[in-house]
């Protein structure tokens, strides 16, 4: 099977941000996405070109255009968020973002009436109905198809960093799961989700997609839902491992981290160097450690099994990547990773709010509402 890879400018960036809709008073999820999307239609009745629906009617997705800078992509989706807020405000509904809703129940949620979603639910049953999860997806442009799989495989060493920094799903259906990112373990239950297989080059990727299509596991390449995947239609690598983030600051910081990692690896390939990888069993162990322990995870760094606290390694990487950030125009955003390191990831902030309110989870939703509206307060 031949899979075309669209021409793409190197290290351009696009962001997808999944946003939950909650009742302002109770904090409950509300299934009003269709009403919001209808209100956002253009003058000729066409759907909004960038704000779209998702699996559940309690969710809208904000999709940026293609940008040269992280600042441009973040401003794009932030502008869309303002459009959504203008519609939801009079309804008594607020947007929030985290990897899970603290107390929502799957059986209360309505599925969007589209064939692809009905097919997914019919096949996956209970696991599919439990996909009350929100994330961010970051696309980075790759100018040469032959770079895609080496960079993708290299990025797998940084799955735990991204998982820990974005972790925001400690609660599930009213229970503290003990995990920083319960979303990570929930989402990988889908048949084609989770850590990618070890595929060395584009031909191996094409063979994989051919096998999956021939056996009816997928209908097209978009149904490969890996944590990091090629996006041939856009000419990008798409990083999907991250939980939903609560603030614009975190969105920019994590997107900049991803963009810089890709540019760093692309430069190494240009210089004739191999992009380092590690054993698949280490990659999978790292994902579990970051999902379980978040920023307290001790992760495996390389194929030699060296280990380090993930926060220490993030600080090391900020120093390595800063020259690339300056080249890409995202040094401010990359530096904002320190906001997460110094003030806690969302899962930690959510637990603090719950503890301060004697376990009251609607208070956690209220804090998520405030954070999305006002950002991280660091004073």
C-alpha cells in the first residue's frame, strides 16, 4: 500500500485542543456541543471551519491552522475558545480542560450522531463508552518523508516527559485513581491506541497500514490512534499522548517542547547522526511510570537503562533545546515549562483543591474553570 505524504514546511506547527463543557453551577458535564456548533455557523450556514465536534456531545475541539510559531498557533485556538465562550456564557455553561472530568459518569453522556462514532462504540462497547477523556494534539511539519519514522521512534523516549507535564486526570467517576493520568491507561484500551509499534521506516508503516486495512481492523489511516503517529494528509508527525491542559500557558509550553524536540532530531539527521531510541519495553514502562507518578516519576533515559527523576530531565532538556527554541521563535513558551515544574502539574493542583475542600469534586471543576479563564496565578 502506497501512502502519500503531503508536502509540509519544516517544523511548522498546528494544535488541536479538546474542550469540555460544564454547567457553571453544578460542574456537571452538559451535552450542548451541537447547540454551540450551530451557533458558530457562518453567515451562509456553513460549519465553523475550525471549531468541531467530537465523540461526545459534551465536547468541542479547537483546531488551529498551520503556523510558523507556537505563539501563532496558541493565539489561533485561544481566539476560537473566546468564540465558544461567547456562545456558552449566556447558557450558564463554561469551558474547561483536563484529561478527565472529576466526577462525570459515562452513562450520562450522549454520543455524537455520526457513523464513525457509532461504529467505534459498537465495536469497543464499555471501553468506548467510557472514553470521557480530553487531550491536546500537536502537529509538527516534516519536510522529508524519510525522516518521519526515525523522528517518531526518537520521540518515544520523551513520552514520559510529555505525559508527566500534561497529566491532569487523577479523578475518574468521582474516585481518586491514584494515577496522575488515568486517561493514559483508559485511552490505550482502544484497539489501535497506545504506544506505536517499532517500525523502522516508511515502507514498514505502509505495510502495517495495509495489514490493518486488509483485515478490517481499520478503514483508513486516521483510525490508527497511537500516542504519536504519522499524519500523511498534513505532512506532519502528530503527538497525541498528552492529557488535556487547563491553561493557555501550559498549552504553549508543551507545544513548544514538542516542536523543539522534533527540530532537534531533524537537525541530527541532517548532520548524519542517528536519532537515539530505546527498547520497546522501556518505552512502555516509562509510559506507565509517568501515568502513575506524574512529575514524581523516575524514568528510564536510554537503552543503557540509566534513570533520572523526570523533572530533573525536563530541566536538562530545556537547556539543550533553548537554542532550537530561539531559532523557532518559541523560547518564551519553552521557558514556561518552569511554571509547571515550579507550581505543579494539573493533577497535583486538582488534588490540592480537593483536599482543601474536604474531597468536594465540584470545587475541582470550579478551579479548572478559573484556570482556563485566567491562567496559572503564580504570585
